[in-house]
């Protein structure tokens, strides 16, 4: 049995997202804005990424950096770069991932929370050339501080993101939802939805 890949319609059907939230994200994605998806563990970050990739036209390439087979290439224009602790140094793995991304020359690069490469180095090297969708843990309401801590990025890199999507998981019901959507303006998070 295969892994089910959530669509935007699934997120609406299950109450995880409202149509206007997904429409806003679809527009930003098509404009090639940099999107950061944050939430606690098991809040639905990867499922939201999968749903958003359904909005990417098939003539545009998506490179997904993940580890240990956690993301499946469910469409022909999705290329997975799977990293793992394999005896290579962090610097070597990061350099090889950057080389692979440049060789693929994707329209979008997805980084699905991982610690097998240097996320700050990848972002500093490539963020001006490609649109990014990045997931990160955020365990408190200090989203900016949490992302900077978990991704090990500086404030300048954080401020390069255009949109931040905050996910919440109701521990009682298990429901995962888009709680808020922010735009990053002059280093501040401004709630738009």
C-alpha cells in the first residue's frame, strides 16, 4: 500500500485549511515567493508542503531536500534529494546538495526540516536564485526566535522569507490546522490571514 499524498482539497475537507488561506498560498507560490511553514512536531508541515506542490505547474521543477526517504516524489516534476548521515561530513553533504540543486536548476526548492545538511549555508548560497519552501519547528509563540534557533539561521536570512504559515495541532482532537498566515515586512511578522 502506498503513502497517501494530501491535496489542497483534502486539507479543506478535513478542516485543516480554509479556501482563502490556500488561495493566498497558491498565489504566493505562483509568484515564487519564499514560504516558511512552522509548527510543532506532527502539526502537518510536510502534508501542507505536499498539498502546495499540487499548485506547482508541471512545467516547473521542484527539488525537495529531505532525509531518510521521508518525502516521496509523487509527481514527475518533483526531484527528491535524499540526505542522511552517511559518513560524509556536514560540509561535504551540504556542498553536494548545493551542487545537485544547481544541476537540477529547479523553480522551487523545498527543505523539509532536517539536520543532515547546513540549512543556513544552503539558504545563504541559493535563496537569491530559487524560490524556497522551508519547514521548521516552532514550539513557542516566538516564531522568529524559534525558526532562527531550529534552522540555525540569522535574522537577515529569516527576513528574506516573504510568507510564514503557522500550523497548530489540537492535542485533544488531533486536528492539524493552518492557524495564522503572516507576511514578513521589514523584519516583522504581519498577520494577513
